[in-house]
C-alpha cells in the first residue's frame, strides 16, 4: 500500500523538481512542432520529388514484366480455347495443350520474378524514405538545438505529439514559447 502511493508521489516530486530546475536555467516551457517544421522545410518537398522519381525509375522495368505476364494470360486463353475446340485435329489440340503448359510454366516463373522484383523495390524505397526522413529530422533537430543553445533553453518539447499521446499534459498555455516558426525560418534560409 505504501509502495503504490510512493511511486506517484516520487514522480510528482521529480517532475516539479525538474520543472523548477528548468525554470532556473531557462525561460520556462518551450515547444516546437517538429512535424510542421519537417512539412514546411523546402528540402522536404524536393526530397519527396526525388523519392518519387526514384520509385518510377525502379518500378519501370517491373511494369514491362506485368504487361508481359498479362499478354501471356491472353495467350493462355487462346490456347485453352484451341485445346478444347473439337474443330481442330487431335494433333493440333495436343500441340495447343503442350504450348499451354509451356506458357503457363513460363508465366509462373515471370510472376515469381515480378514478385521478388516488387519486394526488392519496396525494400529499397523504404530504406530510401527512412534515410531521407532521418536526414531531414537530424537537420531539424540540429536547428532546434542551435536555437535552444543560443537562447539558453533547458528543455524543448515536441508539441506535434502533445497532448495527443502524452496523457499527463492536458493543457498548453498560449503564453508558452513556441520555436516552430523560428526553426522553419532558419531551415529555409539555408
């Protein structure tokens, strides 16, 4: 019983202790909307365009494979029809059946190749998107850190996640310092 009430009490004391320490070293609670900074950073748009071009470049050969597979499907229908058409001789129908089996096997191989190609492109694109996002986020963080250092700020919270995911904070005063516009300005001046 004592232990269960001690943890929330200790958490509250630590929180207010940190807040008191921050108030002594800085200008109070400071926030920045990292998501807005990323969205409004000019480099983000150009990086997204670059990723889209890369995606088209990597997907282009796969589209040709898809078209080849579709054409094979059409050929299979024709061969199936010929194989079952009694107006053709038995030898012609047997020839159509053999060709149908060959085309079907070839189509299966192409489908497996296409599947592997699609998986490879998806993996490469996820890696490229992750690298782009990490690069942009590190630039945003560096600017936030630079501004925080210049202004002697102790803690800067990312308000793009507050209070949605942080249930402990239920209200942010309009008087709270918001660095978002300043960070965007610095980022876009580079």
